[in-house]
C-alpha cells in the first residue's frame, strides 16, 4: 500500500486552530491550507469544546462549510482576511445569525442586514463562524442569561470569562475562533481579554462604526461605548482594526480619521506613565508584578517609562456610574416594562444596583454632562506629558461564577470596584488595549492595559505589541486537544 504524502509546506489540520490569525492567513495565501480545511479545523474545535465552554450561541457547521466552499472558489482579487474564521458578539447585527443580546425578550431575533463592521469583515473575506454569548442587555461583567445559559472560562470552567463580551473572549481563547468583535462601555472587551488571556482594543468612539449595535451607541453611550476587535495577539487585533475602522458617513458619531501606524522611533518618543492602583482600591501582588514586568520590558526596548497617575480618576469613576449604571437602567425602563418576570438574575442584579441611587433628574444629568467635558479637558491636559499610560485591567484575575466581593491586600473589594480600572477610559473616550502578561498562582491569566489619547489608537496598539512580543498568549490546557 502506497502512503499518500502531504504536499511540501502543508500543516497538520489539528495544529491550525492554535495559530494566530496572522499565521492562519499566511498559510492560506501560501496554499499550505485551504479555507475548507481551516474551517473544518475550527468546526472540530467548536464541536469538541463549545458544549463545556458555551461560547457560541448560533453555530451551524454546514453553513460554515458552505461559506468555506464559496471562498475557496474565488478566482479574482481576495481580501486581506480571505478565509479567516471569526466570530461576532450577539449584540452586533450579523445578517442571518441570532443577535438576541442575551434576552428572552429578543428570542429568535435575526437581523436582515449586517452592521457596518460585520459588512467590512465580510468584504475583507472573513468567514463568519457564528455569534457569541453575552449577559442580558450587556449589563454585567459576567456572561450568563436565561436564553443560552452561562459561558465558562476555558482556563477554569468554574470561573467566568467576564462580560459583556465573555462569549467572544472564551471562543478566541479556546481556539474556537481566530478573532472577532466585541463591544465595550465599561470594560466589556478588555475585562474578558484579561480574564481569558487574549488581546483586545476598546477604540476611540468614532474610529470604528457603532451603527448596528444593540443597544444603540447613542446619548452617553456614544461616548462610553465602542465596538472593538479581540484576538490572541496584538498583531491580530491590529489586523482586525484595520479591516473595520474608518468613517461611516451615515453614523453621526463616526469620525473621518484614517489609519496612522507609528514607527518604533515615534513610539519611543512618547513618555509612558504607569501606575499599579488608583490609591483607593487594592490589586493583587501578581497584578502589580504584571505592571512592573511590562515596565521593565518597555525600558529594555528603549522607552522612557515613569510613574504617573492622573488626578481625576475617582471623579471620572463617579461620572461613569451616573452614565452607565443609572442612565443605563433608565434607558431600559420602557423596554422591560411589563416583562419583569422574563428578566435574568444577572440583569435584575444590575437593576438593583442602579436602584440604590435612583434615576437621574434633569438637573443632575445636565450638570454631569457639563462636568464630563470639563473633566475630559482636565485629564487630557495631564496626558500631554504622558500620552501613553500603563495600568491594571482589574484588581484580580477571573473570579468564580457568582462571586461579588474579594479580599485584596487585606481589604474587601466589591464587585464594580474591582473593575474600575477600565471604566475611567470609557468616560474619557480614550482607546485602551489589553495584552496578557503573567499568570496567577492558580494559573489564571493577568493582563495589563495600555491607554492612549483619543484618536491615537495605533499608539496604544504599538506599545501593547512590544509587551505582547515579550509575553503573549498561552493556550488553555483544554484547548490543546
């Protein structure tokens, strides 16, 4: 019997899913793998792991295979993402896929049209694997709902992958997807990246079109919220950012800002400020180590890195609470009226937190809106000297499902206080990237956050890439196969 030889340069299908998105595209372009083979590898990984992780909520293997065959049949010019298997958070309109925002009130909701960001992925040749789980109405840092259930962290199934883009981060970390899209109004692409050991970017609002997101990025959420790319390396996040960024002329919040990738020399010309905590809420010793390790790597790469902490952080956090928590609850009142019995415990918890302070009155809201502009200007003045910042993503790594308080450095840290580190940058509309650096004693990922000034997203990604090259993604044991 003659053994059939694999063509030169071919790779094992079982190894494909562990490769970065950039590497997968290189293999496709070199002819070392077909789109169908790459899709089949991801189908196998999803079928093996998704029952335990519960990241994808709309996945059909035959639909994926049909897309792959069409992409393999393309004979003309091919897009930059041709054949790359990606996923999309189920709050971003994806034609033909369930986008239910984790709510039984939206059961079976299937958009007829793609959001602009999804249309741009398809135009670049990406293969849509499916949509991913999120908490009901996105108002939680834990991904669970009555419609599709709980998503688990591939590093430890007893822990959360975070929220609200927890399904997306879990799918990418477990190598069920090469990358994809989440959204962020209070840390929702950054905390899940930190919890699962991947990379992400919360862009400056307006750099990536927000049209087609549910709920809409309007009012205060036009400042707080953004759709952002998620992947296993900063290079992959940058690749996706290139594909989806750019002005959407019918989106009033979309800015005509083109891509501008700085050189290493330009990056080094910026002083990087860093801080380990905000002076009010503690962080774990391992989180401090992640910051110090990142500082060391940047200094070794020729960067000027100095201790610096903006003086406005707590004032900004209080404004985030008003706009995200209290305004967020007010936005949903008309939607949920008469449907209270259908709400998930996660969303009820959010409403209970918001009810403590009650709804915002007109005068308080007006004053908060004016204060926002003043505080943004004040903080931006501080960032002239430190245009890039390095800080934690959260006080601790991924917590167990349902946990809501922890003792950190001898003091109790409450649920929303533990993640304040992401919330400041939503209020400021700053771009912020996350990159994994170290692991906790339990083997859980710990990332750091790289923040830049508004519209300088490429600087955040450029500095994050330097850190990523020194540390980078580790594969969860269950994903290795």
